[in-house]
């Protein structure tokens, strides 16, 4: 069994490499085919470099070569850890991604945990109260949230809690005009509340609906009816028999939602002017920052793939049908 698990993980890693190659090729072609001068995008429109220096840069990155050769040149530098320099932030691309992901990582982690916990609890309650008023209201809200754009929800939250009520700041990760050394943890948390709330609301629907459906399926099983016949209370049935059967599938769904969470995070960050990967992507696109755009494309693919990989591994471990199929094979 362990050998089979190892082969599965190895095959997933091979898939990740192939995915990164595909993403690199597609992203490189799309960006280079855009109406952007690659040399200008690298050195900036206001560059004062001499003609000789520009030629050296063009030769270093192979900007005058045919497209396939340019891709191989860029890929060769990337394999060496050289993603180029961001013209937007005047720093190496890898440093920009690291610093920006620190902000985005905290935002996504908090929203991921909150949406998972709250979604699971609401799903369990809806499953137990199937057809009731609470169940109907929560389902309706979930369907509305699933169809609502992230930026619209962010603007709504910003309008209500920041503009009308004045409870929270308009945006950013720290108070405007305050030195970085003077920013406290309380300031950081205060500015995180609305972005986290927005991402939590956006990503909670799938967990609620999935948990609710699994709850309904399990509560109607024969072993649950047998537990009721033995005189177990509703809470005892949920605690002893139900939660362990729906908790791990719900966690698997949460890991599989990494791609949606990442996309929602990018939009939410722009609404709240939060200095993460999302705002960096927008700034790179506005400034034709090709090195940063390509770096973020690769990073995004890796991030989403890791989430899906964890989901697949958990599904394979905890789903009995998957284990049986693996055993038969």
C-alpha cells in the first residue's frame, strides 16, 4: 500500500512539472504576443540606460531571438532562480513574490480556516434541520453568494462597514502615514477584518452545501436508525457517528477550493488596496511588468496545484471506495 501511495505521489509530482511547463509556455506566449515591447517592459519607460546597456540586456535575455529561443533562454534563467527584476517595484521578482505572499498568505489562511469552520457548522445544522426555515434561508444565501462576484461583495462590505458605519478602515494593511516600525499587531488585525470577512463569505457556500448534503445522506443510513432505536440522543448520534464521517470529506473540499480562494483573494485585495499578490498582479499588468507577471503565473500554478494535490491525497486516504479500487489494481 505504501508503495502504491508513493507511486501516486510521484505521478502527481510529474503532473505538477508538466503543468508548470504548460503554464510557462502559455503565459510566455500570451504575454510576449501582447502589444508590449519586451525591452521597455524590462527596463521601464523612463529608463536612462545607454544604448549599449540596453543591447546587453537584450542579449542577456535573448530579446532579439526567435520566440522559441527566447522562451528557452528565459526558462534557463528561471531554472537558475533568476526570474528577472520587477520594473514596478525595482526589486528581483522572487523578492517581490515572497514579500507580497506574506500578506496574502495570512489573509488566505484566516479566510480558509473561518470559511471551513463556519461552513461546516452551518452545513451540519442545515442537514439536521432539513427543510426548516433556517435550512431554507442558509441555502438561499449560499446560492446568492455563489453567483455574486467577489469584487461586488467586497465593495458591498466596504460600503456598509467602512463608509456608512465607519467601523473599519477603507483599506490597506496598516494605517496611512504611520511608520512601519510603529504599526502594531492590533493595527494589522484591524485592517485584516474586512478582507478576511469578504473572502470568508465568498468561500463559505461550497462547504455549507457539501456538508449539508453529506449530513443528509448519513443521517438516513441504517446505522443511524439503529442508534436512534438504541435510545441515543441527537447530540450523541452526531458526535459519535456523524461528525467523523463528514469532517474529513469537508476538509478535502476545502483543500480543493484553493484555486477559487486564490482567485477571490486577488480581487478582494484590489478592492481593499491590500498589498498582496493580487494587487501586485494588477500593478504588473498596468505597468507591462513582464518578468513579474510570468513569475506570478508560475507561483499561482504551484500554489493551486499543491492545494489540489493535498485534496487528492486526503481523498485517497479517507475514501474507502478509493482504497478498494487501489487494492484491486
